C-alpha cells in the first residue's frame, strides 16, 4: 500500500475544499485515518486512536453524532456527497467506515483519484449487497443457506418465490439486498400469502429482495478477524451472539461449548474469505450453527461489529485498535482473550425512556456492580436503539452463568432503570 | 456535593466570557468535567470519559497540547488566568487537574464563586507545597524522612542547613518547596560546599527550599488510591517504581515480593491521608521502603500519576476512569489487577531523536511484540521527555522478568529505534 504522507500531495485534493480543521502534520506526525460515519463505532475507534498517538477524523452528519461529540477532527457532511467524502479524505492515509451506506460509485471515484479506501470497494460491495455476497460465497464453496434471487422482472421473480417457498414449505425469510441492518430489511414470513404480500409491497417501492430458507439452528455465532493489506490475518475466539427483536443483544465470548474443530473451521472460513475478497480491516462473519452441527454463513460486516465489542475489555487487542492497525498496515495485535469468559450486553433504548437520568442510572449501576465496564455512546434514547453496552470480564472462578447474569442485569438496568434477575436461563 | 447542572446557572458565569464551544446539555445529557491542563494525563482522562458517555473539557495552552489534539471540547487559555479558569469551569460539574501548577488563590476564588474544585484547594495545597505536606504528615503521625525548612531569613536558613547537614553527614537532598516534578527542583548533593552553592543560588532567584535526609532505601513504592466526595476509598495494589534521571521510568505492579503487611500499611496510610485532607479523585503516595523494611512518605500527587499508568491495561478500572468516577461522586470501580504481573515502561525522548519516524517505530514494535499495549501522547521528542508508555500484562505462566524485559525493550525501542536486551537485571 502506498501511503499518502503529505497533506499537500493528497490525492483528489480540491483547492475549493477547505483543509480539515486540524492539520496534524507537525509535531508527533502520526498518520490520520478518516472514518465515514459518526456513530458509536467511530466513537470507539477514536478512543483506540488516541493510544496510537492519533486523532480519528470523522465525517459526521451532525456535531451531535456519537463520534463528533468526542473527536477534535470532525468534518461535517454527508456520506452521499462526493465532495464531502473528498474533503474528509484529504490528507488522511486511509478512508474507512463506520457503516456500509456509502455509495459504491463514490468509493470507486475516490479510488480512481488515489484515495486509499479500506476495505476497498471491490471487497465492500459484498458487504453492501446480500445477493452478490451469497453468489461469491457459493463460488468459493463456503456454505450458505439455500436462497433465491427475487430481483428483476415481476412475473419471473414471483415465480421463483413460489418455487422456492414450496420447496421449503414456506419456512423462509425475505431480505432486502441492500441497506438492511439490526433487523431492518428482514421479514420472517410464515406462509405463502405473507411472503407474497411482503414481496409485492417491496417490489412497488423498488426494494430488491432475496428469499432464504429459515435455518433450523442451534444458535448464532460470529467469527471476527482482522486482515492487513500485507495479508496478515488474526482471529479472535468465535463468539455466540444472542439476537432479540432481530438485533444483537448479548455476546458470549468465547462461544460456550463450541466444538474446537467447528471453531477453527469458522475462523478459517472468515480468514479465507477476507483473503479472497481482499478485505482490509476487521470483518465479522455471522454464522448459523445448525442442529446438525454444521456452519452456514449468514451475514458479513467489513468494519468493527457489535459481536466484537467484548474485545474492548476482554481481549488483549480490541477490534477498534485492530481495525486501525489493519488500515494503517501495522502488524496486527494479540487477539488472545484476557479471561475464560467475557459477556457483552447491549444497552437498548427502552419502550419508554426512564424518568431517572442516564447519569443517575450509571451511578446506581456502579454501586451495584463495580466490575461492570460500561460504554455509552452519547445517543438519545429511542425504543430498541443501541445506546451503549456493558462488558463483564470473568475473574477467577466466575462461571458463564454468573458473568452473563451480571452483564444482562446491568444492561437491563441501564435501559429501563428497573433491576431484574438479569438472565433466568441458568 | 451540590452539582451544577444548568449551564445558565453556572456559578461565576460572566456574560463577557463566551460559552464553551460545545454545549452538551442536550441529548444524552451526561455531566461535563473540566480538566485544567492539556497534557497526557488529560489526554488519557478524555479516553476514559468517552466510555462514560462524556467528553472531557480541557483548558489547554495550545491546540497542539496532547489532550487538545483529541478532545472535541477545548478551551484555550492559561491556568494562571482567572478568567480562563472561569471560562473552562462554566457549565461543568467539576474542575480537576492534569498538574499541580494552578495558583491556589485562583482556586479559592473559584470555590468562593461556587465552582466544585476537586480535589479542593484545602487538599491540593499539600500537593503544591512540600513543606506544608511534610508538616501535615508529621502532625498526622505518618512517617516522613527527617527534613529542615530552609525558607525565610538567609542567615537563619543557612544555619539550619548547616545544622541539618552536619547531623546527616551531608547525606542530604535539597528540594524546591513548590513547582518541582520529574527530577526538576531536586538537588542531590554530596557535601557541604555543594549544598551551600545550591542553596545560595536558589535563594538568589527566590526559590524556597527544604533539606531532606537521603534515605538508605531498598526501593521506591507508590500507593495509588481513589476517594470520592462521599468518602468511599479504593486502593490499587502497591507498585514498585524505578526512577532514572530523577523521574519514573518503570513500574512493577504489584511490587514484587512486598510483605503483605507493609503493602496493607501503605494502602491504609494513603487512604487515611486522603480522608484527613479531604482529597477527591485519585492520589499517588510515593514511598521509600527502607533497608530496614520501614515505609517513609516521599511525595504526594492528587491526580492521575505515572505510577498508575499500568492500570489502563492491567486493572479492571484504570486510574483515569476512577478519577472521573471520584470527581463525579460516582461509586468507585473495581481496582483488582487483571493479571499476576503488569509492567509499565515510559517511552522517553532520546538524546537525539531517531531518524526513523515514530509511525515506523510503532510498526516495528507491533511486529516484534504483538501483546505490547502502547500509549502515545502526541508530543514532540525532546531528551528525557515522557512521550508515551508501554504496558505489558503478564499472561498465564509469564514471570516478572520476562514481562519486564519485554516492556523495557519495547519502550527503549520506541525511544531510540535501537533494539537491546530490555533489561539485564534478570
């Protein structure tokens, strides 16, 4: 990878675009990385960048975005605007992402202008397009659930849906090819009529879908890895993810009782795929473990991911530091866990925001669970919105049930200001 | 503690002073803490503040100060200027410190205006004034090295120095009462003539001194604690500090082979002193362990301290998070170590800055020692200047010698771009 080190010589530099607010080329002279999107992933990447002697530059929509609240180097603008993207990239050595929403053609334009886009558009397209991803995975011989492409001509697509649904006894899921996340863009349907209704409605609004078999699974797993441009790969232990309302709620690290061979297979699949696609940065491969003990690839994310938040306190190197190391072509950090068990629980906005302030809730949490590691995102509370997370790293003698109970109890308290038994499954 | 929660109702608000650049009263509405001084301690406190849903406000001399490079909430000004201090305090719930250099009368003025200064001036004065500190410690029955006050009338002070020097066979140290740190303001003298020369020179420039016996010591220790306004105290394990050129170079956590009774005594001394003085925040009590196995108090710092940097990776709660918890009157976090041994080594500016850039040095370090946790401060390289530190947290089976060797090797590399055996003492 060629690094752009001189702000003046930055590719695509446009004299009409003002220089970023902080030119850090003097003094310590560490490289600047730009992240597109000002969400919590950028916020936590900024935290990691501080230790590496950097300040993360963030392209944020508003000054109140989670990352814009805390970074000294914020470019306000839109990820849909090529000039804003250029302004954010100027003088930085790599452009990377807090989300998958940047139009691919803009990234291709930036690449043509010499910007180091990481992961590159040739890789990122597979994280943006579920149909392309499934096609590519199939070509590579990686196991995916059976699926059908429902894009294109209305009549032909309805025919493919009917054929696919019949074949799977209408135990199917419909997914938007682009733009879905955290349960959005996913429809679990129980019969033909429901499936056809979703299909027709989405067709009318121009949303392309795929149909996918509903997998009879034991649980969901996530294999997170990092990959540098040099081709170095590093995998964290495979974790179990527990979904609620279609989004990640709890992560158990490592996945309890996972067959070591299956764990190694998941890591190797993720590392191999990252190599084949040329991914740079961290990547989450979300997997189904079927009741038969098989793995199927569900989704890909080529950025820090909710299933990797446990690494902030539970691993030697966090996913955020690793992402920076990778996009800077630094050698990757140690992915060893610090403890036999770490549990992450998301703090989600409650259906009705509690009367008690977040500040006061945090105060009470600290009194009850002094070992809880809390990470708040500076976001307003809306139902089911991810506004923070709690990690509990097991200490000597702690079993999974105890760690999980505390993590879930802590997160539930922070969401609702109600103490409950955190988790009744043990 | 009364909290000031309304920016408009902030005490001492002066309509001539512009509001701070980021009013964060909306949205997530977590409290704002202001730290006076933009050095590395503020930089790392900002990192910790992000997890707590905050953004640390920093009063910095320049936009290039270590903390000003990374925080979104920077007030540029001087810690010597009461109006700058007022501007920085406005709308924040607590004013705290990256260094001891703020004039006491300014803090008293702010307190009179209702600003929550933490630690309060009544405590901080003892960290600013070595003579007052020794007097107070003696009153409390805490062990200090023998000392003599050399302030006041020239003739009388010379007489006290002569008497004190003779009594200790001129095995003494002279220290400036105010303003010394990292070896500055400390003179180790070997005989009467050298002592008199230092005394006369400092007297002429108006610097008040004390003389202190040179302690025949086994080693130096540091007991770090946190204390909240509510009076909760929490102590980390006592560490051994290794000084070079008069400043902290290496920290071994916990202090190897320290008698558990002596360790408990050191913690209790620190907790008791913090209580007696009304300290709020974290405090380092630097101690001598004499060859007879006695403890003597050397210095106090009422802020995050170099001897606590190991906690960033080696303890459940870092000193920076704990300092924020304390000044916000949150319950304190778990001070348990994550490992049987953690070693911190400072990265110091080399006598001649290496040709190889810091970026490139970091690259090589990561390749050699993937488990090293590096913390860089964004400071220019000058001889013996603290520009970063490395923590190595021991993993299962690592012994102290191995951990220390890697930490020192890593720090020496980052300083000089030369690989050596990190530490030849094993």
